[in-house]
C-alpha cells in the first residue's frame, strides 16, 4: 500500500506484453469478485491499473510516476481497466527523472 487506496505491485520475469495483460486481467477479475460480510451483505469493489516497464536508467520513482500517469488515463477512460504507460500518449506530461 503506497497511500489511500493505491497499491503497488512489481512483477519480474514478464516475458511479453500479452503476459502482462493476462496478469492484469486476472488481478482485475479477482478484485472484482463480490465480497460477503458476516451479515450477508455483498460488497462490490473494482480496481484500475496503471502499468509501466522499466527502461535502462529509470529510477524506481520514475517508474512509479510513469505507472501513475497510466493509472490516471485508465481511471479517466472508465473504471475496472488497465492502461500501459505510453511515451507518445503521455508526451505532453513531463516527469523528471530522479536518480
């Protein structure tokens, strides 16, 4: 948990974009399953995911900022979905590389 209702997940050995998409689809599916409390009430939650890959020279802070921009795009496009950071799409938004 990095704050509020935001969580960070780092994945290693993801060998393709399809592999990453499959993982994110599964996370969204699992989080979206109804939860029943002790009184039988049903709670429904959802999640949106922003994803970024690591480029050579990226600091952890920079990778997180890229994922946060992707998350903002995912949320503004509709909940319960994921978005990959795209340098071209997010070009107008400057993020500084910190070392």
